[in-house]
C-alpha cells in the first residue's frame, strides 16, 4: 500500500500546515473514466521495497499520482530528489510545504543504483522547489544526471525541474549535464497563476524552456498542464501557441485531481473527447508529440513517449 498521510485540520502533524486555515472545498466524486485499480501486485511491492531500501523519495507517492499502480507494476518510478519538502505552496499540489533539510550528498549515487537495478530504459528525475538554495538545486540535478550516466549508460534521462526563479546560471548547469529531455511544467494558463501557482511566473517558465532549447538544440523540451481548474478552452489554445513560439517539442495535458479539501477545487471533469480534441489541435500546431487524456501525467509512459518523440523528430527531419 502507498503511504497515507492525515491531512485533516485535527491531525497532530498536518501535511499542509500552510493550508489548514483555508476553507474546505468539497472533493467531487470522480467520473468512471478517471477511476483506477488499487495497487498491490508482487512487482509493485518489489518496486516499493527497492525505493525504501535506497532511502529515496518518489513523486508517485508524494503527489498522490493515480497511475502509481500501473507504473510501479512495470518497475517505473519517478524519483524526486532534494527531499520531500517544498519551499512553495501551490494550491494544486500534494507535496508538503516547509523548510527543507540540507541536501543529501549520497542521493545521486543511490538514485543511479536504483535506476540500474530496476533496469530502466528511460528515467524521469524531478524535485521539489528549493528556493532556499543559491542555485535552486541545479548542481544536485547535474550530479544525479552524471551518476546515472555512469551507473546505467544506456538509460535515457528526463529531468522535470523547478523554474529556478532568480537563480542565475542554474539552467545552464542542468543543460550542461546533458539530459535527453528537459521538462518544466507550466501547469495552467496565465489567468490562473495567482490562485493556482502564486509563487511562479508564467512567462519566466516559458522563457526557461525556450532558453533550454537555445542552449542545446539536440535537447527535447517538454511541458505539462492540467485542465479542470476553471480555464477557458481558448486560453489552452493560446498557451499552445505560446509553447510553440518557445519551440517546446512535447506537450502533456491531464485532468487536475484535488488532493484534499484544503486544495484548489476541481472546476469540472473534462471528458475524454475534449482531450482527444486538444491532442489533434496540438499536433496541427506543430508539437512533435502531444499526450492528452484524463490520466495523463508528465512522467506517465515517459519511456514509450520518448521513443515516439525521437521517431517524430527523425520523421520531421526527413521531411526537410
């Protein structure tokens, strides 16, 4: 079973103390197209045991991802480095907020060993925001990338980074370590930033992705967004145009799911046909790949998607 944390106001150690004083937003019943099977297979247990033995944190657990059963059953885990406490307090996120612990210097090698033991063809490494660090944790990302290259040289590496807001030189540090995919999620449309992602800046995040491509033209760039937060359809389409102007290669779109009553409410559950429509429009706008479905998440099927991404680039180059 995945770890369960009491998020009620009466808990001795609430997961989200910064949200305790917020009014409750009732959690809506999920429609049939979003429900998933509870995890519990033998391979799921083996993956969990390996994560625990290496004293690692996964975003699969910390963010309450609905796909954890499917992914861990395939020995796919998304590693979350630099601790399990974030310096931001986004209204949608289930990761705990507070003052993080110092960096663990042994973590990069433990992540690399876990990747090798799991036999991953493709790995996704993400992190909490570390506004408390001078480089935002960029150096730790770079050390983790290099450790994986040494332990599992055939594994392709995708990083899902924070925005490195006001961290001069941080992006360059990560790109110089040569990940295969640089991912940073815009999360939502600009009009929702003040309520959904107040610590971030939409155009800074967009520029971060554009700058990553400028630093390394061979790098695949990727970004993800949630729908169901009250955005308008035309805002999503405009965001796609903004992304293409920044030369983002790969777009993921998934349904926002409310973690607790203290988080941002779900404005609506977007039906599967609307996701299919977004995917078709994104392809027409020039993305190499668009993954859009209610259960799509940034690292869901990331390995298969990376293979499709490379094939799409090869086909585009062949067309001239």
